[in-house]
C-alpha cells in the first residue's frame, strides 16, 4: 500500500497551492480530485468574468497574465493548467475520495481506485458541488439545471432564472442577449447586493425597460413540462416555460467532515473548528484549507484570501516533522 506524508483532497486552486508548498518543503504528497483539474472553475459559465484581478488568483509565485485586469474563465483554466504542469504536481484526477479513517498512527484513505495511507490530511474541497434545492414538484425534470453553462443553448426559448446573485444575473443577461425570453424569480425585494458592480446597472436597466421580466419577493411553486407556477406577493401565476435555471447557490460537503470526526460550530454557519494559526481541525493531523473553512458562510473566503492557508498548513506540518 502506497504511503504519503500528505494526502490533499481537492484539486482546485487552494488544493494545488497546498501541493506546491508541500513540494517546496520536500514532503511527499498526492492530490486527489474527483473531477477535472480545478473542477469547480471548469463548471463555471463559459463567459464568466472573475471579480478578482489576475494577480490575486496567482499561486506558487507563477504570474497570471490576462488580457484584461479581471480574467475570464478560460484564462483561469489555462493558468492553473500551466501551474500544474510547471510544478509537475502529483495529482490524480477523476479519483474521488470515498473514506478517510484513522488507524493507530496513520490515516487510511480509500478512493474510487484504491487505498493509500498518510501521516497528514489536507481537505480543500470548496463548496460548488452541492446546490441548494428548490424543493418543489418538478425540480427533477431534465429541463431544470443548477449549473448554467452556455447561453446559446437557450436561444429563442422561454427561460426562468431563479435567483438574483451573480450567477443568476449573468445567466439572465447572457441568455436574453442570445434571444431567450427571460423571467427572473427573486426571493428578496431586489437584485443581490453582492452582484458585480459593473453588472448591476445592466440587469436593473433591462428589468426597468421590460426586456427582462422580474418577480421580486416571489418563489417557484411547481415546475411542469411546459409551465411553471410562481407565487408572487399579489397572486399565483402560471408561465409558459421551456427551461429553468436554478441559480440558488451551493453549499460545502460538511457531511464528509462530520463523517471523519471534524467538529462543527453549533450555530447555523456550521463552521469547522480549527486552529487559526495552523488550520489543524479538531482531528489531530487533519487540516482544512480554502472555502471549506467558512462552513455555510461561503462568501467569506475566496482564492485570494485563502491562498495563505497552504503556507500555514505546510509550515505547521514541517514543524511537527522536524
């Protein structure tokens, strides 16, 4: 059975950063990623523009040069491919981790393709894999998606976008510009306050002029093959519909943390208990990096303000081994 000093779970930017720091420290490691390289970024909409500037997305000291100050999805994918290749990182793609258990003095890690052992575990799994569900009849229909990808698919169709944060607003604007007839269903009284500042006026003006219809303080009641029922403050209405884009947000896989014994806070945030200086969790030898550290508060940590987690963790592990 193969043994590693460190097993890193998650091959996103922060998982890659942990691998780079481990490599620099001379520690043997492996990164397990259940999907493609930087899988979450790959599943972003094809035309997505980052809020952050390119230099704030850099890892490993490798420059990220983009055509504009704020890079787009494809530039980020190219950058992280280049970083992975430059460091020749030991990463195993499309190999999800199924179980982590503690033996006497080691961790046993079971993946879809085999088993290995490790002295230390770093979990950097992000939060993009589990969508918040609408929990309404018809949500399971093929025409409903929680992962909007490309606007051309929706050209000249009746599209309902649920949600008014960045992903929902982007989906509404992009599909409308490709000829879709777009209706937004927004739970709150306005467009989300965290919507990118250069996009917010665009969506507000499209709603004001009537190009995009928006129902505020509203919710979806039921989805059918050709229609959707919507509860509005005035009445329940039925709209003709071809596709529903449920841009309702995502949540981290906290159940996985609980299964391996990591303690979570008792409040609604369910923040993992960890040492802020080392990022070691309540389970000795298991460290957390990236967005997963924020629990259900997925808007507190991003690539740019969690890159430092990798340095803290590897420094802590190195001190233990010295």
